């Protein structure tokens, strides 16, 4: 088994990422998430989660053993993964996830199962790109209508625009405060070096080119308010 398939098995069992978010159209819209995008196995490795669920030593041993067993099952189940269609992959992911969840549920008490489900949903909300953290699973539970989905997406766009404006204002205020350590002559020379202010296209959240345009008061991957002059200028 090559390293790529081994990694896939770990991701499947641990539930560290949501496969649905990697699919076309996943950004900014309502995604699948297969129960929230974060599986039981991943959360049950967290000591804080174990304490929250009040797991006893016997349960912890069974959960650890089940994790090892599921990793082997994943390697076998997804051996032909690359040869499957997207629809077949989705079905296989869902089948594996549901069967794995049942095995974990068999170890837990009813109140532990209920609390784990809540924690999985909370965790997925922190990482999902769906508006307000409402992915398909939650939308189904809440009986969210298509009209409400559209309204949620519209509201999310409005909020993103407002956030961009606030970030720009904070960056400008921060720049002014940082540059206050310069003399008036230095600030004047700096403005001449930069020239007339130009409004660049706004990058998407999480976009940008990893560290370019970084300088005093600037952000990572975005349009920093202060460009560093080229060497020798």
C-alpha cells in the first residue's frame, strides 16, 4: 500500500477533513459533510473530549482497538478508490462512515453518544464553509428551505463585504500608528516612493500568495497597506 492510500485511510478514519468541502461548489455554499465532516474517531483521540464524555478506561481501550481495526478496514475498502466515479466514491465514503459510527456507538452509553454527536456538529461548524456553519446535515435537521438557504448565502456575502471594509480600516489605522515612529520628512518621502494609492482586487478569504506583500502593518497573503521598497531603493 503506497503512502497516499495510507494517508487517505487515516483521514477517513480520523475524520480530520470533510470530503464534501473538497468537491466542486463546496466553497461558500451548502456542503454535505457526512455527519458534520468530522468523524467520531478523530474527536475520540482528544483527551478533552474523552473527559467531556466521562469515558472509563475499558471504553478507552475498546475505542483505541477499534481505531486500529478501522484503519485496516479503510486500507482494504479504498484500495480501488482512484478507479471509482465521484458518485461511487461518495457512496463508499458514506457507507464506511456510517458503519464506523455504529461501531463507536456500540461502545458508548446513550448520553455519551448524544454528547459526541453534539461535539461533532460543533467541531464541523468551526471549519465548514457553509453560511453560518449550516451544512446539509444541519439544514436537514432544521428543515431549512431553499429560500432560507438562498437568504443565508446572501447574508453571508453581505457580512463578508462588511468584514473586508473593517479589515481595510483597521489596516490603515494600524499603518498610521506604526509609521508614527518615522519623522515627518521620512513619512513624506515614503508616500512619494509609494505614489498614488491604487485599489487592488480584493483577495478571497484564505487566498493570496503566502507571505508576499508582508511588511509593517501588513497581513499575510492579502494586500498589505505598505509595500517594502525593492533592495537598493
